[in-house]
């Protein structure tokens, strides 16, 4: 037990890595073994996430004194060795990632994971990259984990072949490769000036820089910020996102809902550690606002549900970035709450689009491009025949009243996206607006806050209009539609995520309290820095 | 030496950016490759340029940091090269797949109307 506790922080990285490696070694036809392995792996991740949540809270102060767990890889101490660090924010992100992984994995088992060989390995590596990015305490390792999750996402986004998928997939890959190069340039500049890449060590050194070096350091931080913002899907660097996400397979897009949040997490973490100056923060506000506005317009113009959901994902990123750009510490807690709700909602919504697409008798969004490609391509992709992606295979039990279920889930998702009561989308947006207005200075509410409030409310209205229009066409139109055959395996994850949002509404108070503590410790990186660097002095004390 | 070094980075990055914005997939691939070369050389330069300095500490010699080159950027470059190589290979596969599926090497999968 003590051994597990000691190595708990590294397990979210090791478990998916091991399971992915074992899957590669299994013979190709062992699908069941792969599925079981994948499910066990994500379940373990969820348990670890829950344990990390418990240990970083004040409930167990005897294990990690300040709620910050540090794991020195290879037992090399902090500024020279590589560390994994878990604090409240990391624990929340790891748990959220595991919840989304379980839901999308169960959903994909219904029929989307065939052929199973590359899918499950890639999925595990994606979760490994996510967990690693949330846990690492080192800028260069952040880059490496970003690459791990991006490389597996490249494989996942191309699943299903089809010219449209390959075309948007290539745009996605090109943009993200360029972003990775920017990331490297930023990291190199910061290393060249500060001489360290450990985030805790950087916090101290950045404050002690002399003014002549500071400009170059800020340039490095800004380039790094641009790389994060590309991953977070902020305007004007997000035109690849709706295309790539809306043609990806439904469970893949649902899993990707978590991926944009890695960019946001990096902005939050590095932004608070490096104590960015005011102009950069102001830029973040306007960039977020522009993202929100363009995404709202995109929602109104979208014709397909998957595309609309992609734009709603962008709108939520806009709200998050703009809120963080206001530089109000009290807002960070509600921001995290909104982020959790938005991840769960978008993920559920993407999975729902996979089911509603089946109601069309003719003209699914990508069908015109899915004319059988020339034979050699199947060989190149290791795909045997296109029927592998067909929907005719019977897995699980078909549930009755499919249309009623789809309609109910659709309404819930609309309520969540638009931010209407009684679901948690309303609580999240209300908390954001109320905190922003309450925290304003005595002299009056600044114009930025009013602009943000107006933009959030109007974007909710835009989402409502756009979604009602599509919903009416989908469920009420007179045109003949096939009643889809739903399987429990597909319906249950969507229902579970929506139910989780309902639980978040009821349990809003304890969740918000936890997140507010997380926000406070994020804005006072002293405990984080202290915990990371203290591990070293402990180590030195033990040596003769 | 610094001047030549900076010029090399500048020329590589400039050519890479231009090629990246071209409409043919192979040009984009070459652009990404050139840009990654520029980035790698830049990372290496961030460890400060030095001649006749080893990055690996010699145990028999004195342990004086001034005698050695900074090993960290060299390690970073190595990682970046490996990752860049793998992603370029993947991009090449996607490029060929798109060519096979659409019959054109335009990045949008169809020729622009002109």
C-alpha cells in the first residue's frame, strides 16, 4: 500500500503506456482482450484520479503536507532531475480526463473501434499524453507529452479514411506541427535566458531577472503562449478545428473535447507561475473575446450538428480565455467549474451526433466523399475492407423509444451549452458573471467586464437559436427519417455524462469550494515552488 | 561565428515559412522540415556557442563549469529531432493518402478556380 502511495503520481502515465504496449504485442484478432485491457486501464486511471483528488485536498494533510505531491523520476532531485507534480488543479484535470476517457471508450466499443488494433493503443497513448501534460513540472516534458497526445490524435483523427477526413486531418497535422515548432522556440528562449526549464525553479528566476533580460524572456513566454493558444483553439488560429473535429468519428471527437483544455491548462499553469505582465494578459482577454464572437457567428451559420458542436467548443474556449484575461483571482474557481461542465457537455454532445447522424436516410455529412478509394489505400492503412466501418453489426441490445431518448438527451445538451437552468451550464455561467460583477472595484464595473458579460449572454442566445433550428430539423421535420437503432453501449455514456452534469448542479457547493482552493493555490505558486524544491533539500539532508 | 549562425537560422526559417504557405502538399512538407531545422539550430544556439568544449564531464579532469559546453540544449535538440522526424514521416503518409484519394496535390484536395 505504501509502495502504491509513493508511486501514485507517476501511475497515470505508466498505466496507459503499459497497456498500449501490451496491446501492440497481442495478436491482431484478440479484440476482446484489447477491450478489457483498455477498460481496466481507464478505470485504474479514474481511481488514481479520485485518490489524487482526496490526497491533495485538506482531508489528508499527513501524506502531502501542503497538498502538493512531488515525484522525482529516477530519484533525481528537482531543478536538475525531471519531476511530476500534482496539485489540486492537476488532480481535477486527471480525474476529468479519466471520466471522459471511460465514457468515450465504452461508446466506441459499440462499433467504432473496428479494426481494433491501432484504435485502442492510440486511445491509451492519448490518455497518457493528457495525464502527463497535466502532471509534469517541467516545460520541456510538457512539450514531450503534448507531442505524445498529438501524435496519437493524428492517428485517431484519420480513422475511417474518406477524402474529407484525410484533407482536414492534414490541415490539423500541419497547424499543430507548426505550433510545436513555436513551442520549442519559446522553450529554448526561456532556457537561454533563465537557464532552467523546471517550472518551480523558473518562478524564482523569472522574478530575479535583470530588466535587460526581461524583454527577451517575455518574448519567449509570449511565443510559448501562442503555441498554447493554437492548441486551445483561440481565434485567429482555430480555423482548422471545426473542420477536423466535425468529420472525425464521434467518439474520437468526444475524446478530443478534453484536448483543447490542455492548452488552457498550460496557459493557466505557466501564466500563473511566470507572473506574466499586464499587456500579455490584456491581449488574452481580447483574443478570448474574438474567439467567443467568431464562434457564436459560426454556430449560427453551421448546417451540420457536429460542426455546430465544434463551434460551441470554441465558444467555451473563448469564454474561458477571456475570463482568465480579466486577471481577477476570484474568477479562477468559477472558470474551472465552467471548464469541467463544458468538457462533459461537449463530449456528450459529440457522442450524440454520432447517433443522430444515423437518423438520416440519405446524405450523411461525409458520405459523398466516402466512395470506395482505390484499393492500394486499404493496404496502406492496414484496413481490410470498408465494411469494417459499417453500422450493420449487432453488438449489445437495441433499446426501444430511441427517438425519445435522443430528443431528451439533445434537449439536455442544448440547456447545458446555452446555459439555461436547471442544469449545471446555468450554474457555471451564473457563477462566472456574478463573480465578475461582484469582484469589480468600488469605482464602478470596468468596461471589459460589461463587454464580457454581454458577450457570454449573447453567445448563449446564439447557441439556443442555432441549436433549436437544427433540433427542429432533426426531430420534427416531416421528411422521412429512419428510426435509429441505438445500443445501450452508446446510449449509456451520453446519459451518464449528462447525469454527471446534473450531479454537478446539485453538488455545486462542495465542488466550487474545492475549485476555489485550487484557484487560490494556483495564484500563490509559493507552496507549489516550495514543495518542488523542498524535495531536493530533503534529499540532500539524507545524504552524508 | 554568431553572425553566420544567425543568418543560417534566418534563411532556413524564412524559406520554411514561405514554403509552408504554398498550396502544394510537398512544398508544405519541405517548409515544415526547413522550419524544424531552423528551430533545432536555434535551440542548440541557446546553449551559447563555444568551440573546443565538451558537453560531457570528464571525471579525470577538474570539474569547472567554464570548461564545458551546456549539455541541456543538446539533449533537447536530440529529442526535438526524433519527434520531428516521426511527425514528418506521418505527414508524408497523409500527403500520399490525400494524393491517392483526391487525385491532386493541392492542400485543399482540389485545384483553386483561376
